[in-house]
C-alpha cells in the first residue's frame, strides 16, 4: 500500500477514536469514611466513560483489622459554575463493598448515596475536587443489618480526554 494512504487511514482512526473517548476521564482519590460500623482511610481509582452519565470510583481500604474493596457510581444532576474555574456538583448514586474483618463481620455493603462536591479545572483537562456523600444501606453477612450508614470524605483529581 502507498505510505500516504496508510497515513491517511491512520489519521482517520485517530480522529474517530478522539470523538469516541471525548468526555472520558481517569484519576485518583484518597479519603476517610466515617461509619456506624467500620470506617477508615481509603484510596480509589476514579473514572468516567464517554456515553455513560455516571462517574465511578473503585476503592480499597486495608487496615490492621479489616479489608474492603468496592465501587461507587454517581450521577451528577448539576455542575454549575460558582466563580471562575470553581464548580459544585450534586446527585444520587450507588455504593457496593465487600468487607472482610478479623472481628465478627464479613459480608457485603449495599447503599444508596447522595454526593455533593466542589471541582475545578485548574489547567486544561486537569480537574481537582473534594466531595462528600451521605450513604444509607444495608449489610449482608451472617445476618441482614439495616440501616447502615457511611459518610466518605474524599479529595482527588481526574484527567479528562
């Protein structure tokens, strides 16, 4: 094949993939959860896929007496500008975690949540944010426990491409 034709085909693939990934983000966050059961520090990978209205985070917490891993999915109802580059957002979401402890509980935590946060695009596609959420759910382990609550507090960043 002609090198110019191959170059043109490559350029078309690149342009097409840029549109497919627009409104896609990946980043990291860290935080602390306050809970009626098990709370503590955590770290997460946060991401958003083009075409999906939800912002996701896959988190993990490792402490001396428990381990948990989970995922959250939040739908931002609004994200208006406060001043200049600073925005705020809020909306409903879902949370699910698997918790393993050395004490008396190992099981699954499922909850609905409401997130509220501040975010700023500080340099082009770089977003920094801080957020909290109010979660209300249940645990499924040796027995079903309801209500269970958790309030995660997080800071993080995302790169949008």
